[in-house]
């Protein structure tokens, strides 16, 4: 449907990557798109690099306490309401409670798009799900007591921007940074999301052990981090254009991380990943990628020895990249093209919701 006015709120860099290609397609098809963001990690820089217009409705990073999170959320809701009225949006899209709440108050349609299980984001869900019109999630995700609002699809959010029809790795990108040969990418996340309270991940000692083992096996090491890293690790820090990270990830032999998002990204690219996190064993999407496709491995932070052992096992696999590229092909055969599906779903909402409720297999037209 042309001329539809769509407001999209982005609260995280991974959300921008998911929505980006659909935003361009929606605009190409005649829709008017308004982008709202908050200051979060590298999010604003990514939009600037791609030349997209946006409005930052939370320019100052919030505190990490529960009260700070709630106050910031309330302020965002007021800001979204203001923007919706000015833009005259027909439909609101995002993950944040402010989107669903603003739509509910203004009697607008809203789509909540995410891939987290209800048990992981219970507090966020309680502030979002009662107010949203639709919850769009991968098949594996649990939406708790809000099944009636759920529309599920056979794919992953990360596949929306890393599907081979969308993303083409370019070796010249990594060469311009002097990256070549066998290398391992280490990703250190800043755990500050609503669901990250009391969650632990990689520490200096463990990273040091991984670097030692990797060097013995003939690998170079590159570290990408959302925060400042220990001075002793600074020689390994990767300084690149932000939008080039997926090219660097594609050509890596292994990803070591405490980031759930980048672990899924690695799986979409056929790169083996090993994550050290208290979220290990708790996230349905990653569980499927681990136990159905064998593309990633999660180790809890109470078992660092198991983590190092698993890393050494990966190093010992003959033709590691070929093996995991083969495993990735199974994902690509099984799953739909998420970008084309999501673009169709938004353009034709709410009729698309009705179609998917009555015939979930309709989505396989987007293979």
C-alpha cells in the first residue's frame, strides 16, 4: 500500500541493521518513513554513515538503575506521542514500550518486532505487550500469555540483513585495514540493556587465555568492543568504519564473544562462534542455532574451563570454515527471506496479520 506513513523507533544498533533494508524498500515503494532513535552505542553513527535522516528523542544516555530505565521509558513515550502527532503516522513499529504505549494512547496500529523470549524480557514485555497490536517474532520465540497477538515467521531478525540476497561480503574491505590470513574476532559487549542486570560475560583473564591459545595455533587476534578495554589488550583493538564490521566478521575463522546479537550474526554468515555468558542455554533462537544447526556454542560464566576446552576443540576441526559454511546452507534452505517478508507485512498491515493468522504457510512465498 503506497503513501502509508510509518514511524520506526530504533533503540539498538542491531535493530537498525534489521530495519535498514526494509526502510529503503518501503520508501522506494512510496511509503513515508520517519525514524526515531535514542543514543545507544554506535546507533547514531550507523545512520549517519548511511545518510538516513532521523530524530534522536533521547540524546543523553540513561542511568543503569531500574528507576532510571523506567523514567527514561516514560519520557520516550511522551516524545513518541509528540512525533506521531506531528508526522501523522498510520503505523508505529519498534521494540520499545514507548512505541506500543504511544500507539495505544493515540489509537494507532503498532507492530512490536523482536526475537527475545518472554522469560528473558519479562519486565519489558509487561510494559509493551498489553498495548501493542501485534508481536512479530521468529517461530522459536515464546511470547508468554500474549499468544493471540503473536505472528511468527520461519527466520531470524539477523537474516534480514545478512541473507546472501542482501549482504555480499567484500574481501577488499578487510584488506584496506591490513587484515589478512587466519584471524579470530573477539567481541566484548557492554551489558546495559534492561535484561542485562547482573549478567556477566568475558573477563580479562579469559580473553588473555584465548589469545595465548589462538597465537599458538597461528591465528591473529582482533578485538571489537563497545567500551574501553584493558590497556594490555589495546594492541588488538580493531579500528574500522562501523558499517564494515560484518565484512570483518564474515572472513573471521572464529568469533569469541559475550554478545548474543553478534553470535547470531556469526551464525547467519557461517562463522563458528563461542560465547561466554549467563544467557547461555536461555535464548530460544541461539538454542536452535546451536542444537539444530551446530553453528554456535554457549558456555555459562561459571565454567571457564569448559569454555577454553571448547575453543581448543574448534581450533582442531579440519577445514573449519568449509564445515560451518555447509551448516549455514541448511539455515538458508530452511528459512525465508526475512527482509522481503517484513516489507510485505508492513505495507499490507493489518490485512497481512489476518493472512498470516489464517495461513501461516503464506510466508514461504518469500523463500
